[in-house]
C-alpha cells in the first residue's frame, strides 16, 4: 500500500488529468461526508433537546391540570 501511495503522489503521476481528478474527487467526497455527518449529529442533538424540553412543558401542564381537577372534585365532594 505504501508503494502505491508513493507512486500516486509523484508529480509526474499526480498531475495527469485522470489521477488529479480522482484525488480531488476523493478529497471532496471526504469533506462532504464530514460536513454531512457533523450537521446531522448537531441537528439531531438539538432536535432531541427540543423534544425533551417540550415533553417537560407538556408534562408540567398535565400535572397542573390534574391538580386543578382534583381540587375542583375535592370542593364538590
């Protein structure tokens, strides 16, 4: 593998159109994969935080409504 990398990185081989295109395509693909992976991880993390926060708010509202119903029923009884 080492010999293949040394051969490809020689200037007379690297600057041929086909090899240069393949090297640029590889570097571009790796960069695109890194950007996609990091953005997916970032947005999925913030999305889960939003869902957790929303569920806490809804849970608090449900608890307060249940307390109101219990108080109303206690007053009626």
